[in-house]
C-alpha cells in the first residue's frame, strides 16, 4: 500500500528487515516508499516495561519511510501510525513487531528510538 505524504513528524525510528520472497515475503522485494501496511506487536515480558501496554486494542496501520539503506533487505526507517494515541504506550526502544500484508508477514522490525512522549496533534 502506498502512503503518498512524507513522514515529517515520526513517532519513532526503527530497523526493518524485509523477508525474502522464497521465505514467504513480498514477491517483488521491498516496496516503494513511503509505505503503509498493518503491524503486529510481538509478545513481551511486561514486568520489564512498567507503565507501558503490550498491545493496542485493535490492528494498527503503520507508515514507514526510509532514512538509510543498511543492506538490500535491511533499512533504517521513520515510523508513524494513524492511531498515535493508542500506539504510544506500546512503543519503547527495542520493541519488536512484524509487518503484514494480509496474512503474510513481509518484514520484521525493531524500534531503535521513540521520538515523542505524547501526541503533539492533541496539544
């Protein structure tokens, strides 16, 4: 899915690794940018993350835009969400997630930096 506007005020930065086509990833490799799809947060030991939530209450759309090409399949990206308020309590450095297209996992990601503490659109 193509998201046409650049991400000017990202919520976070992340490293994304695209899964190869033979391993079940995207048939044509990494997508054009910026990109939007559904993400799923992986289970966490929440005793290590007091004050945070493990999952939002619903499926979440994620927007990503590349910052740096680390390799052909690994990219450093800017990250944003439509449901910022619901997602923010679920973000922290080291948080892992998967990107899905339908039922297929097409990439794995790890948050490297959280850039906001509250949604500036709510101020």
